[in-house]
C-alpha cells in the first residue's frame, strides 16, 4: 500500500522542480528524506544530500540543521557512529546559534540514539533525559513526550531493568493508541515483545511482535519488518521450533541486506548461524557467524560481538573442533569481563542520572514519584553499587541463611556456589558447637 505522505510529497516535489530552487523545495526534500529513512535509505540519502547542498547555497540554516540531523540518523542506522555524531554536533551548533530550543532538544535525542546503538547506555540515557527536559520546557505535544519514553524504556530494557522499561513503554503506548500513531505503535509493540521475551513470557512476546509486524508490513517499513522478523526468529528458537526460526531469520536477513543495514545484518547472521548449528548445517553456520564477527568488530558493537562469540564457540564445539572452540571461548571470556565491567559502571551512572532527573522534575507528570517509589529507586541504586563491589571481589552473602548471591542475582547455597567457581570438592560434617546444639553435650562427647 503506497505511503500517502510520500505520494503527496513527491507530487509537491515535482511541482517545485518546475520553479527556481527555494526554501519550499529544500523543506520538501528534507521531509521526504526523513520519511524514506526506513522505507528506502538510498532515496533518503539522495534527498537529504540535495537538501543540505541547497540549504547551504540559499543560506537556510534551519533546513541545514535538519539535513545534518537526518544524515546523522542515516549514518547511525548504517553503523557509522563517528560520522553520525559529527553530523549531530554540526546540527547542534546551528540550532545553538539560532537559539532554537526545540531543535536542541531533538538533537539530544538523536545523540542518545547514536550512543544507544553503540551500547553506551549511560550516555544514551543522559541525552534522552536532557531531550525530555528541554521538550517539556518547550511545551511540545504528548506524542513527542511519548517518544522520549520509548527511548528511555529501550535503555532500561538493555540494562535488564524490565519493570522500568515496561513502565516507560506503557506510558507511550497509551498516548499512541489514543492518537492512532501506527508507526510509533509498531515500535512500542515490538519493544514490549522484547521485554516479555526477556521475562520468558513467550506467548505475550509473540502476541506483541505479531502486532508490530502487522503494522509494519501494512506501512511498508522494511527496516522495522526485518527487525521484528529477527525477534520472531529468536523467539521460535527459544520455543525449540528451529525450522520456523530459520524461516523468519532468512527473511529478516534478506531485508537487512536489501536496505544495507549493517547492524541488522550482523545480529541476524549470529542468530541464523546459531539455528544452523542446532540443525547440523555447520558450514553455513560458520560462514554467517564469522561474517557477523567481522561486522561487529568493525562497528565496535560489543553486545553483539559477545553474541557472535557465543555462537561460534558453540559451533566449533558441536563440530568437535575443540582447539578453535577453546580459542573463541577465551576471546569470549575476555570480552565478557570487559563488557561486564563497563556495564556495571553504566548501571551506576544510569541510576544517578535517573535520581537527579527525578529530583529536578518532580512536578512533571513522568516524575511524580511517591515516597515508596523513590525508596525503590534508591534500593535499586544500592543493588547496582553492590553489584559493582561484587565484580571487584566482594561476595554478597546473607547474614541469616548464609546463601550467596551469584552473577545472575540468584541466592544459592554457599557450597553450590563454591563448587561452580572453584576446583574445591565440598564434603559435609558438623562442627563441635553445632553438634552440641543439635544433639546435646552427652552425644557430642561420645563422638569424640
């Protein structure tokens, strides 16, 4: 089904090309580029480059700032983060010179997304919160505030703060269901599916992914379709339905390749390679996962590099090539340790940003926290601090039952924890003091 907005803009563009170039032509080119970003990235690039060049010649700084932001988004989508941030900063400079407060707020959001795509979640949240604060000061629409919640929720989901993520998504969902913004609803449904998937509520996850896919197919959003298909593939893999998983992932990879989305290609290759390993198609699995690792190393996307290393270690173990399996498992161990240290520090920064923002914007609707909710946030901050201490060598142990908290946050018997984390063999006995408490002095003396 043709996109109505594109049809109207293309007609307007055709009309304006019959006249000398002016501000209207630049504006239509910028609007077309933004609409085309996910539908046809090549057309988006063509439109925005023309708009940027014309804006420079005609001395239209506002349109030039819009063009730079769009180029930032396109480069971010393609994985060229340095170029993306450069365009964002150029756009920010122009908006600051113009004193355009809303433009500055929007650019903070784009910079947040650039950091989020790199896995630098603390900086992403910092920019998203700044964008939200500035937008509230400008009195923007509910729709734009909802977009801030979508982005903030995605950061919390990346940190596995799933209740916080779900709360942010629900806030945005209500607004977009009321307004009927189908493009944004597809994002929310997709992200809610991801949260339910992480919670292992797989039926709910599939329900929301299907909602997102239906909308995206109707809108012709190729990047969105590819992303949701990939998540459906991973979901079916979790369900043990590898044939269906394979079909979803192949369709996803084809679309990512069609639009040139390198990040999407890397992630989907790892997922599909993992499915092929389970199905015994080792050569195809190896080709896909190595391709994924090459892309993630180039783009420096560590989260997905870890996924690729996990998949290729499993592959070589399944093939019986234990030498290569050991080599990649060592690289995986190093990468995970570095990443976990980074993530632990990010958690602290994230909660500091959240608490400071809550304090500053207590009057705003999003930050109307009750005392109990604020206390919960403080508890979460203390938990995050405790997590960092554990990573630095401190072992959380219950003062009552003496259970130990493991890396995943579960409380386990201390002997189980020691067995898993050392070569020690655990045997059981009863110390003299406990012998007396349990059986009395007489029995204890008899056992000596």
